[in-house]
C-alpha cells in the first residue's frame, strides 16, 4: 500500500432468493503498515503463523472452559 491505514472489506453473495447478503463475519478489517515485512504477506509468513497460533490458543481456552 502507498499509505498506512485500515480498510474495511465487505464480502457479499447472492442467496437463493436473489438478495445480496454478507458472508458470515463480513465486514472484515485489514491494516497496512509500512514496517511490515514483505514475507509476512505470504500465506506461510510470520504474521499468518502468529494469527493461527492465537486462534488455536483461543479455541483451546474455549475447550478447557467448556469442559469445566
């Protein structure tokens, strides 16, 4: 990106009644930072690895709490 900042991404699809409706979770927010490493933009980059680990940690915590 030429400028740093946040963007909102809305993803819609046409349902069986012909209406455009958002997919679950939409809108999404993405942020752009000039200090980010280029390799972090790859699906196997460090940012994705950290994100996946955070999500797994959240799921594990939810499982532990649910089990209690």
